[in-house]
């Protein structure tokens, strides 16, 4: 670990003193994460509305299907050094575009008359890719770049492609899970970047 990274690991508040261009990049990236957190809430609501019953019904609790290569932020995430949190954020953000694209393709088959949802999924994939690249740029500027390439999870599994009744339901549930993970990770990224924003405001 470099001295610079060690300093980053032990300071997570407004005591940071950044070069003006780096501070501006952190603020810009934090603002993007905050905007995507808002969009993610809207996407999740829109997704649920288009799936039909039992989605959206009071008391409906969809099964938590496993998703190879990506899960939500662990409970221990908040206790990690800020550099490691941002590395994990960047890794998750890099995995999400392929998953969101897979959900969009499946929804194009299941809900071809929901162009707004399809556009929202396409936008989400593009925007989260941009956010991931911005987080990696911040990490590199701080001397805490991500450790090696991150493999993308397999996004086109049988759960996305099966046309049986059970397969369609599972595809809808898995899509819901992906949309939820998108919201969890952009929100977590917003919070982690907020630790680096001088004064704690964007």
C-alpha cells in the first residue's frame, strides 16, 4: 500500500485537501451518483408497474434468486476503508451494464408495449457505465486504482431466456433483483463518494 493510499484509508471526512481539479472530479462524480440514485428509484417503480400481478401487490415478497458475480453491498461494507469501498463500488458498477442490458432484452420480449421502461433500462446501463468509469478515474487520481480487471457476471442465463411460465416469472423476478441491485450500488457509491466531498456537500 502506498503512503498516499494509506492516507486515504485513514481519513474519510472533510479534512481532505485535494487539488482543485481532483476536488471538482469528486464533486462531479458524487453529483452523478446522487442523480442516478433518484433515477434508480424511478426505474424500480416503473419496472414493477409493468410486470403485472403479483408484482406490486401488498404483501408480495419475490424470491431472492441468486445472481452469479454480483450481490448487494455487504453489511461490513461501511466499515471498510474508503478506498476499498470505492473499489467494490467500481467492481459492482462495471458488472451492472451487462445485466441491465439483458433485462432490457427480456423485457422487450415480455413487454414490447412498454417503450418507456425499455428506454429507462437502456439509459440506466449507459449511465451506470459512465458512473463506474468516473469512480475508477477518482480512484486512479487518489493512487488507489482498482486491483486488476473485474469479470462480468453471466447475464444471459436460462432465467432470462426460458419461455415456460415458471421461466417467465423467474425472469421477471431476476429483472426486479437487477433493478434493485442497481439502486443499492449507486446509492452506496453516492454515500462513499460523499465521504470525500470537502464539507460533506456536493
